[in-house]
C-alpha cells in the first residue's frame, strides 16, 4: 500500500485497529520461556499467531506485527541483537499469513529504544537514528503494508524515529505519542507540540495510545481533531490498571470502551483500536459499530506552528509583531565570546531566560564566534537553551552543517534563519528545511548584494519560492526578510523596504514577513526611539515578525523619528538636534545578586557553568560548607520539587537541577569537616527482576545523590538475592525498588519477603508508573513515591523513622 492509497482508503471508511498484545500475552502465560515478547516470533510462533488471528477474526483492518521492541539496543539486553532480522521477518510473516486471508493490513511496529536522548539521557541523536533506521529497513524488506511508531514519550526520540523511517521507507507512516491525563507526555510535550512536530515531518497520520483510559484520552483526541488536518488514530487503555489479589486488572468494559470510541468517531477520528487491557472482545464490539462506516468530515484548519519540547505557538494567532529575541549572539560582545571560546554557556542561558521573561515569542540562536566551531557551539547552545525555556528556536547560521545539526538536536519545530537568493545557498539549505520540517527566513539579497529597489527584492523572493517548490518546502513555511538598512546612511531605502512588505502581502499572501529592526538606527542617538517608531510603521505595512530585543520599550511612536524615516528630515538634522544633545544619564547598574542567591538560582535553573566559581567565592568569604549544603543546595532542590509538583517543571528540568546540585556537592564534600562528612543515608537502588526499564530509576538515583544520600545503583533486571546481598554488605538504610511493567510488580514483594526472612534492617521504598499507594501497602513496603522528587522526601522521612 502506498501513501496515496492509504490516504484514499481513510477518506472512504473508518479503519479498525487491533487491541493489546502485551496484556494478552500475559493473560495466556505466553511470556513463559522467553526473555522478551519479540522472542516469541522465533521461539514460540504459535503463541503470537493466536494473538494475531484473534484480532483479525474480531474485525481488525490493521494489526501490529510483534516488533515493538525489535531494535538492536533493546534486543542487546537479552543477547538477541544478532537475531533481529529473524525476529522481524518471522513476526511480519506470521501476521501477513492471517491478514491476507481477511483483507487486513500488517503494520510494522516501532517504539522507544528504552533510553532518553541527550541531554535527558546518554544516547546520541545519531545513535538513536541508526537504531531506528535498521529496524525500519528490516520492516520494509519484510513486506509490511505500513509502519506505526507508537507509545513514544520523548519528542526528540520521535523525531529520530520518523526521520529514520522516512529515509528508508516510502509507504504510509503513522506516529503516536502517549500522554498523561493532564495532556502532556512525561517529558512535558503537550498535544499541540506533538502535532507541530508530526505535521512538519510529513507523516501520514498521527494519534495517541496507552497511558490512560478512554474518557481521559478522548478529551485529548478531541483537541487533536480540532487542531490538525491529518487522519487520527485512537488507541486508549481499558482504564487505569489496578493490582488486585496479586493480579493486574483493567477496570474498563468493552461497552464503556466502545461508547467512548463512538464519540471519538463523531469528532472525525477515523482509526480506532485499543491498547493495554483491551482484547478481541473489545475489538469485536467496536468493529460491529464502526467497521466500514464513512468517516466524519472535520473542519479544515490553517495554522503555522513552531514548537519547543513543551510549547507550540501558532504564528497565525499571535499578536503582531511576533517578537524574536536577538540577544543570544556573540557579535561585538567580548565577555560572551570569551565564555563561548571556553565552551561555557552561562550568558547564553541568562539571555534566554531574560528574553523569555520579557515576552519574546521565539529565541534566535546565533553562535557565529570568530575562530569557533559553529556546529559544535550551536548544538550545545540548542541543548542548553531548550531545557530551561519553553520557547521555539530560530537557528541562525549561514552554514548548512551547523543548521542541520542544530535541527537534529532541536526538540521541536524550529525556524531556520536563514537562506537567501544565492543559488548555492538555496540548494544547500532548503533541503535541510524540508527534511527537518523547519520554517525558513528568506533574505531578499543575492550574489549582487542588497537590491536598491523593492521590485528587485520581490524578484529574489520569487526565486526563493521557485526553489522552495522544487525542494518540496511549503510556501506557507517561508518568511521573507526585505532587509533593514540604517536610515543614517540609506534614508531612501526605508521606503523601499516598507513598500516591499506591502507588495509581498499582495503577491505572496501565504508568506509572512520579518525584519531585523535595530539595524535601522545604527549611528544615531536615542536608538530605541527610532527602532520603536520604525517597527510601528513596518507593522502598518504588514510586518508579521520582528527580530529585536524584547526587554526594551516598544511603545514609543515619535514624530521626529517618523519624519526622519519618511524622508522629511534630510541628514537627520531635526532628529539629531532633538536627541543628540540629550545628556546621557548614567545607567543605573542592576543590583547584583549575592553569591548565595546566585548559587541558589543556579541549582533551581540547572546551571552548571558557574557552580565551581560560586562555591569558591562562598568558601573564601567564610561561608561554611555545611551551610552551603543545607541552606542553599537542599533548599533549592525543595523549590524544584514544588515546581515539579505544580507542573511548572517537568523531568528535563528536574534532571538538570539534580546534575547541578551533584556538581555542587562534589566541590563541597572534600571541604566538610570529618564530623560533617556523614552522608544522609545509604540506599541501594534496583529495577526488579524481569524488568529492563531504568530511566525513572536512574533519575531517582540522581536526585537522591543530590539530597546527600550515598546510592548503590544495581541497574535493571536485578534478582532479589542480589538486592538483599548488596543491602546486607553495605549496611544500607533504604532499599529502593522500581518496576515499570505490571508483570514485574510482584517481584517487589519477593524482595520484601526475603529481607524479612534474613532480618535485614532496612526500609523498603517502591515506585514506578503502574504502582499505587494501595499496592505498596499490600506488599508491606515502607514507602511509595510517584516521582523522583517525592522519592527524596520519602527517603528522608524513612531515614528519620529508622
């Protein structure tokens, strides 16, 4: 099935998807004898065959092949990486045998590699890309009808997966993320940001699966249907799992599930199925109600989205002008350049925060350091900035390599600044914009320089559009810059620029316009008076976006400046007479924060650049190391915890704060007096046997260390004997257990029972996505935490009780 056939099929009828695989395998004890579900394809094919056939016979139009975790990184955890081709080919072959008999389709299934990408984790973008690419190639060669990328929680990993799949596979691609009932992924991505990314990468359909029950997911699906023109898939769980009598129970019913799916259908969703806890009975009832029904038509929407990891903006809805902060730029700034030359990004982050607080809508990132490695610098800057502010980024470089790498690392849909009318630039940079789904600024200048007339600038705009058409970049993604020249030296050019904007709006109404405003006032006094007045004139001409400093006054509309900009004040005589003689008031230096306040803020903001210098400054001024630890670092972490609880922070910010505090502790520990060198307590941490998920556990370890605990991390898939032996050997105070699968939760009770049998004097703390306080109580755990910050608080309380 090619992409056009898939599109036509979805226009004709609703497609019924399959239900859960994992919980069905658990129900029949089909996971016995294998280390991972994908191994069934080659070891016990009859088991997975039963699951396939049951869904096809229940009415599924599309079934997912058992290749969810069939990538080399996950399979390597079971020493099955050399079997990846056999596993994928067998899984698809078995599915196709049954699907073809009923006219159903087989989708190759791709999900997370199991680790976050840098900077949230240690996996590089390129390694993730290559992992997904290998899996996609094997799925293509096995003959799948389409590919589904599902249950994704991290938008940057999703980008790597989509790019890899589309690079090697020409068929339909559906991508699905998983959201909490609060409407975000665990890393903070909201539904609109997901839409922005997915649309920009030209997938064929988007959707959501897993996480929550039908009613909670329905609210998000309705929002999705109202904010995209793409077909939508809907695969909720059968409610939130409950652990009753040592069994995982999903409380939903086929009737409740079908009722919600019918409402989703009314919203215009045209692919429906189930996730965890659903079974063939659910799909049969759903099929009886919706199979082959014509889809409900949705209202077509028009938007122009840019996004970060956690925020999307629609350029069509923002108040004009849309402000792009210009201050992340080392040009002419010695201190800025000195920091970048040492790979320090303190000023970069400071400028990012300041501009965000001042009302910038987008941040321009320029790392054009003379003699510097611009590619490396912009990668680092992007990674630093996007984890501390939630604004979309404008990637400002004229080098294709720097732009491509910045696009890879951007956890959202960026704006590229810029391309121009030079053929070589167009042929290098427009393909990057197309591949990574970026919007792009088109400078109306070429090899001959800046045209003097608005007509010649429009001609360059036409050339840029012709190349955009050639490379498949939508015209709606092009933003034209008709250039701002200094009024002091090119007074007549002001009107040429404004006229070009007006004419552009007539000729290319689908394209927006932008200017770098501050260039206009070069060489004149009271520059902001001119800048602000010019901006108002440009807005009246039709300007949409302005690259500017958002922290200054943009309300000024000055008569003298207007006369100057309109050509009525020759040589700026009247303007200079008015403003040139004004005595410059000495700038009042901003009250500097004390070193204590700066360290406190550095922990909260996850800034590591100045930690060492701040610690040294505090110690040299006589502040006791213990005071730094208790009064600054730990209190700052408590603020981070409050921000996380209120959803102001998400996991990326928690991780960064933990890393900053760990760095601070590393400088303080050698300075503490022996009497004060006692750690808060000793903790052994492990993901229980049978469970290979350790992202959450790793974050807990980092946060516990930040709170002064000595942590012994045993890793994942750890037996109860190993856990208890380490606890005994190190005389730990607390044993921390993690599980992400409902099937491995019961292992926690086994650890607790062994601890009691051996009289190990340690408290037990448990956590993980499927756990509840009730479950923790039922197995005799001493504490339960929902997240890393709460884990530190629980551990502290347990230590006091002990």
